[in-house]
C-alpha cells in the first residue's frame, strides 16, 4: 500500500479507514520526479506529477475555496465546494482530490463552477441550524467565511429555524452540536486516521447520514480521550470545548474567593493568534498583566510544577531503574510520561494492561492545584475552601483531568477549572482587553521563577529534554551546557512522529542533596549506573503512541527504552485541542519556535536548579522527591477502563 | 442469427469451454486486441470500452491484480444479470478467467447482490465443477496460468454497484465511492490494479473468444456492437428479459414487448432517461439512448409525477451520503416533487430545482449523484403540463 500513498501528514502513519479516499498516484509515476505543465485560469505553471489541482493553484496564488479539505488530514473530496472545470471532462472535478498526471487546463471560477459552488453552499446552509451571533465560532468559522466569500445573500433552500438535534454536553471536555454539522467528516478523519482512536464515524446513508459515536452514545460514555483534535479541525461550531468561562467570571466577582490562575507554556505562544498576531508571537508577560486586569488574584507559571514534575518523575525513573538493575526485581520499564491527560485516557482505554508503565506523577496542572491548596494556602493563611484554582491550558483533556475524582488528595479539588487558550482570549475580549498592547509583568511569588525546562513542555520532546537535563546533571554532577551546546538536547526535538535517542551518562558524580532528602533512597552512590546509556523515545499523536506500544509489546527496539514521552496531540501541547483555530503544520512549527526561543532566554534552565522548587522541598515536601508528602499530593492512580462499552 | 427474442438466445449457443480454450491459446495482448477489435463496451451502464480497460490493467505494474465481477445489479428495473447467472454462469466464470489471463491476475471475486443470496449455492456448485474440470485452479486447462474465483455477498446498497464503492465494500469499509483518479485499473482492490466488469460483459468476452471479434462486431451498430440483454418491465403485455441487437428503435422494442400504447419509457433504470412518445424513433445504443439494459414502460394512465417521486425516493435512500450535491440535492428534489403534488411549487422554484439538478449532474462525486436527477429533469422537460398546476385537493 505505502508505495501508493501521497498523504499530507507530518508523521508516518497508516490510515486504517477511508484508504480509498487518499489522493494516490501510482508509485512509478511519482518516482519519476517529472514535472507536468498545467494552465490554471490561463496562468501556466509546472508542478511535480501527482500534485493536486488545489496545491498547484495555491502555488500560483489562486485561492480555491475548500471545506472538507484539511492540511493535516487525508483527502475526502466530499463537500464538493472546491470543484473546478478541467478541460475535456464532462463533470466538474474536486480540486483537492485530483492529482495532476498529465498536462491539463483548469478553470476555477467559470459560470458552471460558481453556480455549482453557490448551490452546494445553499444546500449546506439549508441544513445548518444556528445563528452566527450566538456561536462561539462567530468570526472564526469556515462556513461563515465561505458564505461571505461566495456572496450568499439569501437562503435558496431555506434555513432551519429550530434545532434538529440535541446538544451532547455529557463530556467534561468536548461539546457536540450536530445542528451545526455540515458532514465534512474532518472530525471522523481526525479521530480515525490522525489519532486512530475511532470514536466518531459516519453512520447511515442518504440524507440520514450523520456522524455518530458508538450506538450514538453520549461522548462521556464512549472511549473519547478528550484530546479535542476534532474541535481544532471542525470548520464550524459543531464541535467545541465545554466552556467554564461563566463559572470563572462568577468566582472572580465573588469577593470571598481567592482566585488564582496558573498558565501553561503553550497558550502563550498562541493566544496572540486570537488577536490577529502571527502564530508564534509570545505574549507571556502581556498576558500576566491582562489576567490581573480581569481580576485574578494571583498569576502563577505552570512551569513551576513542570519542574516539580521532572524531579518527581525523574526520581521515580531512577528508583525504577535501581529496582530493575540492582534489586533484579520485575519493574515496568520503560517508564511512560503521564502529563498529557489525553494520552493517559488513551492508555486507560486501549492498553490498560500497560498502565504500570505510566509514571504515577500527576501532571503539572494537577500538581500545581495540590500545592496551591496546601502549601500556598498555609503560607498565606487562606482556607483552601476559599481558593479557586484555574488552569490556563492548551488542552481540552485538562478539563476532564481536573474533574477526575482521584485528583483531590488535599481534601479539595486540585484544580477547579480548566480554561483553554481560546476561552481566555474570549474573556479578554469581553473585558475589552487588547492583549498585544498590555504592559508586561512577571509571575507572582512564591512560585515566580521558572526554568526553561518547564517552558519546553509545550512542544513534543520537551518533557524528555527537560528530564534528560536534570537526570544527566543529577547523576554526572556535570553541567549539561558542557555536554550539549546551550543545553539543547537536539536528538529529542522536532516533529518526527517517533524519535529515539541514546544518551550516554558521561561520568558519575555524587548523589545530590535533593535526592538524599528522601530517607528511603536505596543507594548512596551512583556506582550501579556505571557505564549506563539511557535509551529514550518521544512520540506525539496517539496514532504514534499506538505504534510505540505495539513495538514494546512485540519486544521491538522501543521495549529496551528506559523512558518514553507520550503526547496525545500532534506536535505536543502546542497542537492541543484548546488552542486557537485553525491549526496546520506551519502554525504548529511557528508556535514551537516561540517556545524554544523562550527557553533559550531563561537564565536558569534546569528543573532541579529552580530555587522555588528547592524551597518547596525544604519547607513542605520534606520527605524529598517521591517522599511521603510528595507521594500523597503529587502522585496519582489510574483506572484500567478498557474499550468495551456497556 | 436469431436476435430479437425473449430469453438468452445468443448466450445459450456459446460454448464457454471453447471461449476459454481459445483465449488461453493466445498471448494476453492478443486477448485484449480481440476485445478491442470486437469494439465491446461495458454492459453495466457506462459503456466503457472493455479492451481499453483491460489493456490499462494489463500494463499496470504489479505482481498482484484482481478481476472483479459486478453482480450487484441494483439498478431499478434491471434483472438480466440474475438470469445470466442462473442460466449460463459458466460463460461469466470463463470470462473472468480470461480476464485474469489477459491482465495477469490470479484471483477473481464475484460481488453478488445481497438479494441474490439464493443463487449463491448453485454458483458455488458451478465453481466447484469448474475446479474439478481444471477450468479453475493452479493450472487452468493444464497451462501454468493459475486462477480462482470467490463469491462475496453485497448487503443491499445500490451504490455498491458503483465500481469503487464495490471495492470499498469488498475491503470491509462503508460502501462509498472513491475519488478518481486513480482508477481501479491502477489502484483498485487492496490498492492493486483491478478490472471491474459487469456480469454480461464477462459473458460477452467469452462469446467473443469463442466466435471471434468479426462475428461480434457484425451485430448491432458501428459503435455499439454485439447482442444486448434488456430487462423489460412496467406497463407492457410481455415483460421479461429480451435479447436485441444494439441500435434498436424504442418503438420497435415496444412492439416486441407489447407496450405500443406507452406514453413514456424509462431507459437505463432510475438513473437513466425518461423518453417521451415523441422520441420513440430514437435508437437504443451507446451513440443514441445509452443503457445498461433496463427498460420500464409507462402506460397512458401513469402519473409521471408519481414516477418521478418513486425514483427520487429511491435515490434519497440510496445516496451514500458522502457528497453534498447528492446527499442534500436528492432530498431537495423529492421535497420539490411533494410541492408539485400539492400545487405549491412555483415556476420559479421549479426552475431553481432544475438548476439544482444540473449542478448535481456536474458536481456530484460519483455516477449516482451525477445521474439521479436525470429522471426528474426529463420528466420536467417532457411532461411539464402534466406535473404543474395541480391543486392541493387533487393530490390527496
Ligand atoms: C450508482 C451506480 C450503480 C451501479 N450499479 C451497477 C451494477 O449494479 N452493476 C454493474 O454492472 N454496474 C453498475 N454500475 C457501473 C459500474 O460502476 C461500472 O461502471 C461497471 O461495473 C463496469 O463494468 P462494465 O464496463 O463491464 O460495464 C453502477 C454505477 C453507479 C454509478
Ligand atoms: S454522488 Fe451520491 S452516491 Fe455518489 S459519492 Fe456522492 S453522495 Fe455518494
């Protein structure tokens, strides 16, 4: 098969459904590398054989409108909005699905084309219930833009005046409103082909065709992992995130509540997109001022607990390795990261038997919540019952995560609300805040100083790089800067679907104090690690996660790894389901550049050197990393959910 | 030559063994050349030259290729493949085997219409007999050529007769047409070069191999050669399966079947065209009124709006639902017909619906949506007075 595939993807994957809908060119034709001449609206251009009409037109600045097409997804060719006239063909052709293999002449806006496009749009609008005023995608909707672009001035086939479907608001994360669905199937292709989860599928046929979950059950009752990738690729408001904005405003306005917000790294690199700035414009410090301006009492940096996560997760790894190498006990290795809640739910559903591999460390979001409602509450003599913790996240799955019943070890819900980038931008707009023009300000104490290692959590490979920086220094006693230029561990960076690296431990130092705080530490020298090489892997997107897990089960190369980073979303958090819409590979790359630039700008860049983290261990988590208090507050358990639905 | 009779006249005279033996005695390119010389066109409806299709598949580079027989026969008013499979299955199986030899495939699959499940047992028995006789298997007729045939059942979706939807269905997916190009001859079943042909087409192949291209090309017209089976139904005295040469005028066909007083004839099934009495002099052939073989006769008392409605209800249900013009458009046309029935459809809206039908023909993804408005459009064109100006009461 693979020799016939020519799909727009950034990571290697084998789509399991709709294979027939790929734009395929016989391998021998494509391999020839030949160019072919096309004339588009009279403009001549040469393109490599197999280029689609849509791609060729884009190249020369001719914009053909699309709807079901998406840069991240395999081609469907179903909406028919992008039809064009190809000379010599009786019917119009979908430009997204037509690979050019011979010289052709194309016309993109003849009378036939325009009349067809308008009527196709009219047909869609005739089934699309929803008033633009009352829609969260108002101003950011592809259907709306298309209607404007095609000059729609009346509803040729009417317009529904009452909802035809019930809203599915069962999920903590994802909201489904089939009234706004135009059956472009991007969500289906996202869920099945991109993420290989398979919650959403097309069912029935004819005019009864719809997108459905298994037996049309509510999203909360199926194996949805809450990654929200479908939301980011929905052209309309049919898919959205469950929005807690009203509750957050209510608590902000309640004087008896102390409302604090922690902000994750990825939203900073993207929120500017909601204010018309190019992707990858960092607004970290402007956002801090804006958050205070809309009424948050304190603004904290999730990077603080990203550093804490690295120490807890790194210590857990070292302990697992010790048990395996020295005690010769059966230990689940490789250890898997646990900070991506979409990934956590994925493994709970699809590979529950592999849960022992998952680090028990909570995600940075949840750790922060727990620390705020205990350590911070005590420090400031505030009743934790009066504290509201809000988390600004790039991620729809974080909404589900903060509502997990096990996430309340302090006696209070660690995190009260998960707010995503898009929702905060909306709050700013409601409050009349022009974010890019805000003055800059820093984060609040006592968690103020973060490290770059925390920032890079926002990109795929970031958690691994941060962990490696810390583990290498803790074990070797050397500065990572002396091992890697600027401490940039490049082998784990980049958008490749699955990355594998071997990191040699250059020499052994003494066991550092921070680890010795843990009285149960089973060793007092690193001698047992002599000559060791750390084998690590990084993957993003659950389709790649599946490949990694299958390789481990089959005893492949990845089964020899010690530590593997998993992110549910393509690109990592910067491609999260709560990030501004649209998304595509270029946008994600721009956000990644902003994140790594921020990392390079920090002075202290390693988690175990973060003074605030060290203070937290000294004053509060006195049993040290993986010690008793840390374990109670910062670690969690998982639920083997399986994928069988009652 | 006894053409113009009820039943399978020509096909019953053909010896399938002779056809297969003659084909295997030749090189693959010679088989294809013979079909090209016979000017055989596909009997499934689209009328694509079989020689061209097979030579493309023969040229496609792949060590695995497939021969698929389209026995989905879902077009309303079509039932000739059923008769072929019941009476002369060996002609079809031999044709598929010849196809395998011509393109370099060693596996054939018959995609049998779900409702024809009762035919499966006798067909399996026919296959077993052919295997026992060495006409299928590792060494067909003692040559190094290996070929076998499997029967797979459809599940009742009309669209699965469309060749790429048929392939999707065989692969275990929703039966939905694919984007083309690439065509099945390049990337078909399981991504491999594949020929998909109608049951009757394969029978014709065997006949051509047995009796030669000149014999075949002498029947019919210049561009539409060979005998053709017609499934005739509706308001006529003698419905049934007929064999006629291509190029027969509609009026002559009606005389043959006892439908002289017809006011219209639907040729080509639901997706075909509604021919009014004024055009009964036209001939049925690829250069005239093209058809896969379905002829439905409408007597003088038929309500043409009812006819249009019946067809439209079929398409609303049978559209696979993937592309906008067909999924939504058919439903709008049906809605328009209901408005016409009630006398609520203005001339302006009827013009709007006509335009919509044309857009569906142009912009739909597959032949279903491209042809589903045909019946409606031709009825609007030829029976405008009959369908307009109804009163609400008359409709009840
Ligand atoms: C909606 C639709 C339904 C079709 N159904 C059939 C069918 O039932 N039988 C058939 O032989 N061809 C059917 N066809 C035509 C096939 O797509 C294809 O053209 C044919 O099988 C090719 O064989 P031929 O060249 O031998 O005619 C259908 C096409 C469309 C668009
Ligand atoms: S034209 Fe109709 S049957 Fe064909 S692909 Fe479109 S929706 Fe499906």
